[in-house]
């Protein structure tokens, strides 16, 4: 079950969903619109290695925008910090974003119960397109979880994306054993 606008507001009042900053006009029928933060990052190397720490360069989106180029992976971040203590959050691109040829995540659209942070976006574009800090970039949808959660994400000792940040975070795949 996906939460409706009224249920999202009820859960915000209860403290089980946190969105900062929260703007009532961003609340949709069954979602909440999130915006692109001012920080982007790109990997330093064009060839990535899943077993190595692939470093990134951070930069700010200029006031007059930044043109995304095809065949480049950009890491972005949501302006909004979120916490979800009782539901599974899903981040999806807005249809207006998709119609500009922008994908906001390669595979990481689902959060975990207990995720408390900004969202790192895996941004790609099908053709050159100019983006701006603060533009609507996606929407959060909240799903009900059936059953008790044994270990919340924010209490997992091996959670790789628990450090609070306002900048995009690179892949931590290299921390896995394989």
C-alpha cells in the first residue's frame, strides 16, 4: 500500500517520516516532490572498478545552470534531508524530469526503513540538458511495511551510507566481500 497525502501528513506529525525542509505545496496526492541540491560529483576516472574505491570530484551547480552530457554518470543529491522510521521510501523521477531525458537513479530507487539522510542521485542524460540547483527532480513514495523490522538501517553497524551529508556519495561497493 502506498501512503496518500493525508497519511503522509499524519506520519510527519507522528515523527515517523521527516522531510527537511518541508513545503506543503510539494505534497502530491500520494508522493512528496524533492529537489536537486547544489552539489554534483563525477568520478575522477572514466573506468570504474567495483573492488576499488573510485574517487569523485565534487562541484557546485552554477547559478545559471549546468549542462549534463550523455555518457557521463553524475552523482547528485536531494536538497531535502529525509528520515523514514516506519515505511519503505521509494524515490522516482518526476515525469517532467524524464521527459527531458534525465534519469535520476540507475538502480537505487528504494530506501530502507531507518534511512536518515539526503538521497544520492545517479543522474544520466540521453542528450545534453541544462539543470539547475533547486529544480524539482523526483518524488518520494512511501510504502507500508508488514511485520516488525528487526534492524533499522540507521542502526546497522555495516550500513555504508549512514553518514549525514549534503553532498553526493560515491559507490561503497568496494567495502563488500566478494
